[in-house]
């Protein structure tokens, strides 16, 4: 979304994209530092373009920043990081006719103009990891054990591949309309680095969101994705709520066949607004492709360490109640395994939670230390192998539920009908 807006901004001010980085006066690279492998990809991409750009060309790094960017800035000239919350700094770069904040937030991503090759992304990651391994390699039994363990994991991932198919992936191609509803977050999760770079929390007005929604709906688009670091806290700064926003969207789309994807609806707000939210979701369940409530752990002790302000019993009770009433509603969640201090008992609580709520999809992440976050300083780290084993245990649970559902078939048939 940010990359598309930057692209629109430069085009609106008379700049033209080029296909070769060696022909560019300004090079802009979007980065992600959410997980370790994304760190590698981002840094490798930066190095790749630094070597190929003109010496006098300035290079701007947008997206999530980290210590790695500081180090790269010291190594290379004309490398300038700009945080997502400060993209209006480009106004000082090109003296624009149309300022950055005057450019509308994009609702579509134009892939035809994306100057980036997905294959290159993977090749750069492979090259970086190969270089790292070649430096540290030691031909001993530890290396052999790790290689055999990795090979075993590869086969286990293949066998559980269905567990990775998110419902939204059934909509092949980039057919989403992205509705940015807010920026930033009001929470203080101990493991999250994104909050350090997203800027202060700010909601977009309901009127602007509905205008974008209606315009694209009338243009024939049918898949809408609510974009936010935390959809649930929408409106706290402008005197409204996320529940009211959902009501307005469904009201504006009355009489149309469309699907709404609601992501990052923090469980804190799912519990707080449940009584009002339930009515909205029940009434409009056929218009929701999926509703994501990130829970992260089934252990109250771990939730407390994560600074997630809710009790798992409340989340569980509400999910079970909602599922019993809304049989067409697809509920999903996120789980982090191996958070520092997570005992076997804590992990078993997460397994018990997932078995009871039987969600349509669970995105499972292994915990990783990140720069500038509180959890990195916590003791009792969980080993890599233990995190992998716990991840597979959850995948097995999810795989069992998938085999006993017809969710994928129903969604596929619906998409064919409205495509």
C-alpha cells in the first residue's frame, strides 16, 4: 500500500518509472523486517540495487527500519531510510506540485508497474543464506544432524501443506480492493517491532472509507480488504468504533454481492465489543470472506508476558458462541509458538484452545527476537528445534480440522459464482 502510494505520488508529479535500475535518478526500495527471513530478503535486495544503481542516484529505503539499515547507511553513500509514518519527507526531495499528503491512499495495487521480480527475491535470500553457511560451516556430526533434521522437516511440511492454505488464497490473482482504515496501533505488545515504525495511531474518517468502498463496488470489484495494524481499535481517536465502521460498510453495500476480509481484529477488541459485534457478523456472515482475530497464545501467563490485555477464557467463550450461531462465518487467528518462557504446560493450553474453538484457519509463527522490542530481553528462550516441533503439533491439529470440513469447497464455489 505504501509503495503504491509512493509510486502514485511520483507519477502525479511528472516522474516516469524505468525498468532498469541503472537508468534511475531515484531508487526506492520497500522493506519488511517482520521475520528473520524477510530481514535477509530486504537487506539482500538493498545490496543488489546499491551495486547496480548510478553512483549519483539517491536511494530511499521505505517500510520497516532496523539496525541493519543504520549499518548499511554507514557502508554506502546516498542511502536514506524513511519510516512509513514519515513518507511526506519526499516533498523535500522533489519539490512537488502535488504534495504527498494530497495524494489519495490507493485502493488497488498495480502489479504491471511493480519493478521487482519475485524470483529475484528468492534467489537473493538463497544467496545470502548460502554465504552465511559457508562462513560458519563445520563438517561434524552437529552439521549432519541439522541437515537430516531439516530434510525431515521439509517432508513434514509437504505432508501438512493443506494447513498453509489460507481461505483468501482461493481468490487467485490480485483482485482485492484495499481499504486503509487506520495507521498505527494503540497496543503495546512486547514482541512487536512494527509499532516502532508505524507512527502514532490515526483513523481515517468513515466518510472517506465508505467513498472508496462505494466507488470500487460500483466499478465492479467484489473483494475488499480492510487494512490496518489493528482493525479493532479503529475510531478510538475520532469518536467511533470498528463495529460502527462495519455497520456502515455493510449498509453501503446493501444489495451487492461482495466479500469483506477483516484482518488484525485484536482479541482485546473482539472481547470488548463482542455483544455489538456479534449482531453485525451474524447478519452479514455471507458477506465476510474471513474475520481474523489474532490470539497469539492459549496461555494467560504468556498473554500477560506478551502484554495482550484479555483472558483466553473470554475469547474462547465468544468464539464458540459465535460459531454456534454463524455457520457461514469463517474465523481465523494467529498463534506464536516458542515465546520466551513458554513452558510445555503453556503450549498445551494453546493446543487445548485450538481444539475447542476449531477455527477455519490458524497462521502459526515461531517466535523470533527483534530489534527494539521488550521480549528480546526476556530469559528462558525456547530452542529452535522445540519451536519447530511445537509448530508441527499445531499444524497437525489444523490439518485434522481441514480434513473434516468443506470450507475450501464452499469458498471456491462461491468465488466462481461471483467472478
